[in-house]
């Protein structure tokens, strides 16, 4: 039997140690969010270790190493015995900022990422993904994810369309809580919007509309089946943003339906994730897994053939672009319906 002292230290042990350290760092930041530490410092402008311990009710026994960890991670700044938020923590992790992302970071520990084994062994993972993530806090956090660059990029592309300033009605078939429609309505004061959303997302979508003061121009309507919505065909713009995954086997009827609701010369917008060539991993394993979780198990296949759905429905493909998204690159397609002669 080999002596204990003769056991060789395995190669790459630091990889495991760094992985564990990353998990601990995540929990350090999550605790700061959940305890309100960043909000406290934003309100007070700075506090000592003792003031923070009392203010956010964290035991003083752990505060020295805990606050030092947040300083090392770049979320706090220490000057003497005073701690303040860094600019990063102030803009991304305090609740009164429009750019707040702490909700999503904290909720990651409660989402499917917290128990991948159950998800991977589920007999119906699509249903599990839908029902596991239907609690209000998750929905509220999810709604803010497009604000990290995707919404801004898509909005710029739509604004570049020559017919945008003359557009009067926009239909948003859901998937993004109406954020893209709200952004476009702010750019065109004559634009009125209708957002179709799933029942679980209706209340939060309505709240976002009110927060932007657009309840007179933007309405939200409930639907579980987009192929069965009954609307007048008088829309100048139709947005399809991360909503076609559930219809990936019905893309032809979906495009035909959307084209039938679009006015002549109207704009059809699609923004979705796609598999890499041959359904191989394209951007990285974590992003690929995230896309699967957030696209009901699988993104859309064959981006190189996607343009034919526009053509077959009487919509001319105008442009394609890669846009950033929280889970890797998303493919943006803009198409214009044929105009009447």
C-alpha cells in the first residue's frame, strides 16, 4: 500500500480550486444583493464595517473577510475604514437604477441552473422549463436581460428602415415583455402597439407599459397560440423576438400568419438564436446550454435557410445582422412585405 505522504498531487488541481473559488465568489456577491448591502451603501454614500454589519444585519464575525472579498472582486472601494460602492456595483447592482442586473444574478441560483440533473433527466423538460420559471421574481429579472445590448442593437436596425417614421401600428408577438415595442414607440410618437403575451407574463408586461407612461398607446393581449390570434391586418411593423422556438416545426404557417397581418410594404422583424452548422456548438458550451434553457430546449436550426420563410410568405428579406444577446449572438432578419402596385 502506498504511503499517504507519497501520494502525488494531481495535475491541474488549480482548475478545480478556481472553480470552487468562482462559486464562492458568486455566493459572496449574491449575499450582498439579497441583504441589500449595495443599496445601503448607495443610500448612505459610505459606511464603516460596523455600520454595515448593523445596517444590513450581517454578523460582524464574518465582515472583515467578506468586505475584503467584495473589494477584491471590484464591487466595493475601501478608503481607510470607509467602504463605498464601486461604479460597477452602483450601476449594475443597486435596485434604483434602470441598468440593475442583481435580480437576475441572484435568481440564477433559483433557476434550472440550480438543479441541472433533474432537468436533464426529466421526461418532459420543455414543460419543466416553462413551469419552473413562472414565479414573479424570475419573470421580472428575465424582462431586463435584453437591456444589456440586444434591445439597443435591434432598435437601431429597425430605426434604419425607411418606413419607420410613417409607421402607425406595431404588433409584438411576445417573448420580451414588450420592451422592444416600448423602445420603438418612444422613438415614433405616432406609433401604437399591441403586445401578445402568455398569461404568466401579462401582468409584468402591463406594469412595464405603465412605467414608461405608454398605456394610452400600447396595449397587451393574452394568447397561448399565436396561430389562432384573430386581428385586423393593419400593422406596419411586426416583431418576432425569441418567440418562434415553440413553433420551430410550424415556421411556414407562422410566417404566413404574420404576413397576413402585415400591411403592404410593412416590416417583418425576426430576432432569434440558431444552432451552429450541423447543430454543433458555435459560441461555447455555457452559452449553448443557456440558449437551450431559454428556447424551450432547442434554438432554431439552419439559419442559412431561414430567409426562405420570408420569401414564401411574400416578404422580401432586406437585411441580416448578428446582434449581441445575454446568451451569445442572436440572428436579426428584417423583411418588407410586397407593396401594392
